[in-house]
């Protein structure tokens, strides 16, 4: 089944927020401090999505919105695939595109944060050539404030940035 990628638009905000909310709980419940959960309501994802929409890329599979990424400089900030589309190659297509966005902006290395207990995501990243760069403290949005969350930093070398090629 073909997988198509396109930049997200303002019309995608509500659908992406719903996908993100469901996927966030799939990947994080039990793997982040319980105190963070009350901040991750369905409504909370709407402004968080709207604030990132210009950096988001959407995957469409079989006419359905199947997943999305958000890239922020060197960071692949979000990678989410709807449950019905996991294990189909959507995630790999999205992540490869995100890596190309990071490399295209001139960065030689991409990084992302993953919850230590999110074993499916970690296995996926490792299969895609990413490696565990160690533990660190991720500063997560928590309403109007932030919360420190233990995380693993995954990295992938993308080759030499264009500007530094001999
Ligand atoms: C993380 C995510 C994007 C990966 O996409 P996916 O389509 O599920 O990935 P794949 O199925 O291609 O790969 C997952 C790997 O984990 C394995 N896996 C499946 N279920 C698993 C589980 N419960 N525990 C551990 N590994 C699991 C799969 O077998 C596969 O490994 P393999 O290729 O060696 O067999 C997707 O699962 C998702 O959106 N999850 C919820 C949101 C999330 O956690 N996002 C990442 C935040 S950092």
C-alpha cells in the first residue's frame, strides 16, 4: 500500500492532536513520572500541535492520516504512527524523511529523546541505524510550566554537512 508524505497544514491540527494524544499514552504511560499524565489530556495536544504544525510532516496511507513527525533543528522531536498503521513501514518512511530534513538543514548528526521503557520505539530506532547515546534529563512541557523527565538520547550520524565537504 503506498505511503505518501506531505507537509502538515493548519487543517491537520485536530486530527494530528488526536493521533499524538493516543500515541503518547501508548508510548509513555508507565514509562514517565505519573505526575506528567494529568497534563497530557486530549485538549492539551491541540495547542502543542498547532505550535509545531509548520515543522510537521504527515504520512498518508490508504487514504488515512497514518502518522507524523516534527523536526526541530537537529532534533527529531516527535515520531508518531497510528496503531492501525504500525508495523507497515510508515514509521520508517517518516523517520528517513525526518533524517533527510535534519541533514538538509546542514546538520551532521540527528538526535531524539525516548522514554527508557518505550521498548518498541527503541527497537525501531535501533533497526533504523540509531544508537543509544546515554541517559539524560528531558525537559517536557507540563501545562504552563515544565517537568524533568528521565530519557535516553538516541543519535544517528548523517554524514558530513554539505558546508564542510572538501
Ligand atoms: C514508535 C513507533 C513510531 C514505531 O513504529 P512501528 O510501526 O510500531 O515500528 P515497527 O513495527 O516498524 O518496528 C517496531 C519494532 O519493535 C518490535 N516490537 C513490536 N512490539 C513491541 C513491543 N511491545 N515491545 C518491544 N518491541 C516491540 C517490532 O517487532 C519491531 O522490531 P523488528 O523490526 O526488529 O521486528 C510506533 O510504535 C508509535 O507511534 N508508537 C507510539 C508513539 C511512540 O512511542 N513514539 C515514539 C516516541 S519517542
